C-alpha cells in the first residue's frame, strides 16, 4: 500500500489558545469543508473531543455518498491533535494538526498521510487534486475567521 503525503501551513492572526477551541468543536468542521462535499456530521449530540473520540460523517465524493468514521488518536490542546480514519474512502488517512505560536499569531500545520485504492494513478488523477482543493478552501475560510497577514500564508 503506497502512502502519499500532503502538508500545508497557514499563518493566522490569533494565538493557539484562541484558535484551538474552534477545532475542539467538531461541529465547526462543516464551516471549513467545501460545499461540493455535502459534508454532514452523523454523530448525534455534543461531541467531547479527546483521545478515543469517534466521529461519523457523510460526504459526497464525485457524486458518490460515502460514510466516514474517524478517531482522535492524539489530543494535546492547544498545540496538536491527530485524527485517523477507521472507515471511509481511503485505505489509510492520518491527519495531524499542529498549532505553533509565531509572532503575534499561529502557524497552523496540516500533515496528512494517506493511501488509496488504485495506487498512484488514482491518487494522481483524482485524490491529490481533491485534497489540495479541500485544504485550499479550508485555508480561505480559516483566514476569513481568524485573519492573516500579507505574504505570511
């Protein structure tokens, strides 16, 4: 199973202590997910985030409805957390979120290790492009919410 890596960084004009609570509320994920994914959280009620928390979603990928279940495998507020796919569209999906103080703001790092059925060709034709588009949308929304500085994102 070939593993692919996606990483990005984004500078936001708030401290990690101000940004992390946004990510600690799983319901906020909908606001930073592109509308074309038709993202919906299926887990009922309040979702208390911590190691072991399981969250179930539904998305639409290229017209196909897909259920996705993730587990929080690391939780270190306000600096880091990791979510891993239990069931979903990937063979493997491990997403590390890091938040580091940087001047008057925060550098937000995303590192995703993933594997897909169909290997490198499916990744090259579909998945890598989709992942880049999703994270570009996310960066735009986070910048709108928390502010950014010219040339630092």
